């Protein structure tokens, strides 16, 4: 009996514990909540739209990766997020050459006088004017041509008065002489009709083209064969580039190349090498490469700058488009698609790289889905909205990042020696840069976007052809960072995203200034330790007094001057 009572008590205790456990479990259930990726302060317990920006709210994953971004379908479309699978493709080392467009000399025409005489009239007196075949271009006074006209009229009179084949042949010979000396069939027919000679004969263009040279003037006496006009046909052009001896063994006749004409960088032109100079230019170690490009629509003109890119040492490797890789001081990373609307930063290491593709040596595998457009928007979201460095957790903690920032001003190498014309153009970027900074101090996103357009215009005027060798390659790396940052500032409507991109712009611009040096510069390299969740950010100012572009009026005087740039 006693045993039965004890058994019953144990069962009751177990049931009570079970009931309590169930109750506790019910009370500890995690309720699903939703937030706006653009405005994480908006949190509610049911789906809906953000009251600030109107975007769809997304579920908050409990205990999820803080560096992961979740976007709805409409947000993905709005941010232009596209992905591409990592695949094995052919990639090689790229060599970039500075070139310049030239007229194709095989299409050059020289208009020369066929008789001696005096140039009475030039119907076109300016170079750069297009002319058509058969168009009147000059008038000449020629006693020799006058004599030939008299001979023709005499032969004509004899052939009309005497029915003799001999005189007919004399007439044909006289007519042909006039034609060979430049008179047209219409002019000869008019001479036959009027029977009046004219010592001043107008000549027409034997071919169409652009006038590039006029070596004579009105009133000038010229000899037979003297050049009157030089014409260039611009439907096909040459592009020529200088090469160094170490590059000579890497290219040969017939190799495929890609041409980027300045101002038309989004229109790459495929061509091939048609000429390699057999000798170096006098007193130099430079020889010339030449390729041709079609110009049927006359978009290009001789003298325009261009870049020639060709690949060598090709191999098969895992590759991604160059725009997919986010580059920063702590390393390179991409954004990997981990689920529907979910993207996570992934640290990678890179190998060979050209202007279109990058070899990925570690970090991703074949078949992984990687973001190739919109990656910088994802980067901005993580940094600004979540306060997370995408590279955190890769042996680069917060203190290391701050140490890197603090020592940045002391680890830059001695400036390279370059053409002063280049550094002058680099200095001209400061004016629109300061305008962007002022707009961000005022928290004016629209003005920041407009001023970025002016910065891009000045950036395109920087002549990279003034740089050679390592200096040129260094500038190309910095130019990529400058262009990427300005694209984001220009396209973003959120001032906080613009501020994140401005930090990237500053890093690249400061690096350029320190790499090449800028004469006559007087500016201040300033630092805000509280920007981006206390990670800190730099900017360049033309005034020593602090005006913080990362906080504006909220914390206008937050910061300090780290270096005076001179």
C-alpha cells in the first residue's frame, strides 16, 4: 500500500513538471517580427510596408548573421541586384597601352594643280571642312591652259570645215589634253559651244574627304604638281600606341585587342594588330603598335586619346566580373546569395585580373551564386544600417581597423615622379570634391549628386597618357575606386549611403595625392572617430576648422586634423 502511494506521488510530480515545462515553453516562443532593411528602426509583429520609404518589410531571423542582408523582390529590382554563378573561364594578364587616333594614311588624298599658274580663288579656306567629290574648290589663272584651249578650238574649226579623219583625231587629242590637265567634260563642252577661251579655270575635288591642310594662298603662283589641298578620309582610322621592350615579346601581328576611346569607354571596339614597328624610335626604347578601327558614323576624330588592352599568358580559372568584387583596406569580398533574397559577404583572394574579369583563388567555389551588380549597395546597407564591417571576423577586429586608419597618414610611400601637367589636373579635382563635401555637411543629397557630376567631368579630363609604367598602373587602380565611389554618390538618394561612398572616394583621392604629389596644395586631412558606428572615417578639407560631412549639423565639430597636405 505504501509503495502504491509513493508511485502515485511520483507520477503526479512528473505531470506537474511536464505541465509547467509546457507552459514555460509556450511563454518562451519567439514571435516573428518584421523590419525594413533600409530603416531597421522600424519593427512590427506583422508583414507590411515601411512608413518611411514604403518598401516591403522582411522577416527578422532570430540569432541570424548580422552581416547578412535580406531583401524583398521589389527591393532587389529597385537596387538592380543581379547574380552570376562562378564558373571556369579563360583569363589572362592584361596590358594597358595609351594610344592616340590618327588618320589612316592609306586613305589620304592630295589635290594638286595640273598646270602652272596663279591661284586666283580658294573656295574653301579652312581646314577641317568636309568636301564632296566634284565640288568646286579653287580657281587658277594659267596661260598654259589658255594655249591648250586655243589648240582645241583650232582643231574643232578644222574638223568642222574639212571632212577628214585626220583632223578629227587632232580634235580628240586636243580634247583629251584639256581633260588630262584638269578640265571637266562639262567645261570642255561649254568651250566647244561658246568658242571663247578663259584663262581662269575652276577646278573640282577629285575625291571626297576632310581638308586637313591648305599649303597655298590666293594670289600665289604655283608650279605644275603643287599641292593645293590635303584630304583625309575618316571612315577608317588608325590607333597607335607606344610599347616598351619588355612588352614586345607578348604581342604579335594579328593578335586581338580591345580599344577604348576616351569619352566612349562604354563602347569597346574589337580590333587586331596590323603593324609593329621594326625599329625603336630614335634616341628611345619605344616602338609603335598600330591597329585600325571603323569610323563609319564619324564618332571619332584624329588626335583623340584611346586605351588599348590585350591579354597574354591565358589560362583556365574560376572567374567573376571585376565589378562583383568589393575592394577595401581590410581585404576583398563578394556577396554570395544564400537563399531567396538573402545575401552574405564572403571574403575572397584574387589572382590574375583584367578589365573585365578577376580570377578567384579562394573563398568561393564553382557554381556559387555571386552578386555582380548592386554589390556596393549591399555593402552600404551593412555598414550604415547594421553597423557591421563586412570583413569582421577575418582577423581584422575593430582595434586593428582603427590602427590601420591611425597609421594611414604615415605609411604612404614617397610620391612618384610624374609629369607636372598630370599633378595639375589632379589638383583640379579638389574643387568639385570640396563641393561634394559641403553638400554632405549640409545633408543635401541632391546637391551631393549634382556636384559628383562635376567631379566626374574633371576626372575624365585627367590625362592618363601623361603617366608611364608603374605610375600608370597605380593610377588605373585608384581610378577604378574613384569611379566606383562617384557612381554610388551620384545614383543614391539616401545621404547616408552617399556618406559611405564619400569615405571610399576620400580614401582613393588621398592615396592619389600621396602617390603622385600635388604642387601648391594646401588642405587638411581630417578624421571623425565616431563615423559609421565608431569605426571612423577621413575627409579632406580646405579649411582647418572642422565641418563634419558624416554627421552634418548633428555633430558638426566632431573630428580632428590628422595631417596638413602641402
